[in-house]
């Protein structure tokens, strides 16, 4: 019996989110914890949009439709880089708009895309591999990455790359990365007040599913450029500096790497060294369809 895994998510709209005009974006209470004065303010950034927030370079944050960033900086011009910060006493993150191909969203050293076309697990994995640059169905290695994918999919169920094709009860990621995180659904009856059983956590848990059923899916590939990480730099400072000025600090190791992937590229100004491609997972024979169970109300 071959069990495959799906990331099971409910469709939930964060509190404070508002409908926006086409290509607009909004500040949500869930993402703007460090900058409450910017909650629900609307502005546009340099990824195909124009700024509408006026008169300040102060740190703001955004949640873009079909995209995701942490707490982000509002640049002085449309050409300014989008900066993200956790506060001046912690790490600041800078995303370059060219780090991912159009339509893909960066998180850490990787790019992700949620595909709405429904495919079987096998078809979805084959589709992801066609993009190259280590692309596979998404592997997830931390609670933060799991939350990011939840946001990227707008809370919908989607295939990820966790599988037990060998039928040995040992799950593996299709990109052959380390099995260091899992988030299977838990029996929360009578445990509703425990951290792992809170509603927001249960919405992001995983369920076994038969791989021959069709569903949406998330691909993950290596970013063309990594996230620059700097200590003790405010977003206010970052939005006034060019990407080229930030790269030497990253290459010199002035900020710790956030990724658990040890093969991040060394990037120099004007020269891009792509990370090495992941070795593709060995093909496996397709097993007969098993029966499966999923909680009532789940849907693709």
C-alpha cells in the first residue's frame, strides 16, 4: 500500500484582511505585529506595481496576493528594494525582485509556486521537475516554512513532496532533503488547549491521501539569489541601500544564514552563482490504489 501526503489546510481569511483593487496589496494584523501603525494600510511595491503610500520610508509590511513576505519596508521610489526586518536588534532580510522567476514567491533561499491545476501526486511531481533548478514538490523543514506554504495556498489543500512510496512506513521528501520536520494531524479530542491543537495550528496539519487523486500542488526550487541577512540594520536604512551594496555583506558572512540548506551559493555583485541542483528522486513503481480517509469537509 502506497501512502502519499497532502498538506491539509482550511480556507481561512486572516482577521483584518480587506478586499483590494486589482494588483493591490494590504497590511494585515497577522503579519504586522512589529508595526501596528501600518495595519491595513494599502501601498504597492516594485514587483510590477507602484507605490501609493506617501511621505515616509519607515518600515511597513505587506501581504501580496499569491505572494508572501515578512515585515517589509516601503521604499522611497518604485525602484527601491523591498526590505524585511524583525527589529533592529535582530536579523533584517532583503529580497531581491529578481531572485525568483515571475509568478514564484521567495522564502529563505527558495522559490515556491502554488499551481491551481489539479493533478495526481505523480503528475504534480513530474510537473515540478520540469522547471529545473532543483524543483520538486515542496519539502518542508520547519514550522515557519509550513506556515509560509499555508499562506501561499490561501489555506487550501495542496500536494507536497512527503511520501512513503517504499511502503516501509518511513516517509521521504521527493527532493531527497533531510526528513527533519513533520506535521501530521493529531488527535486533539480533549486537548484543544494544547499548543499543537489550537485552531490555527490544526489548519496547517498534514493528512495521508491517495496519490492517484487529483489536487492542487506546490513546487519548490532553488532561488536565483539568496536572502541577504544583516544584523542590527533597520528597515529604514535598508530601503535606501541598493542590492549591490547589500551583497558584499552577505558574501562576507556578516549575517548568519537562515536556511537549513548548507549549499547556499556565494553571490558577488554582477555575478550570480546558482546553487547546485538537487539530485532527482529515483523513480518508483506505481502501487495499486489504497483506500484512504480524510476528515469531513476537506476539499481541493
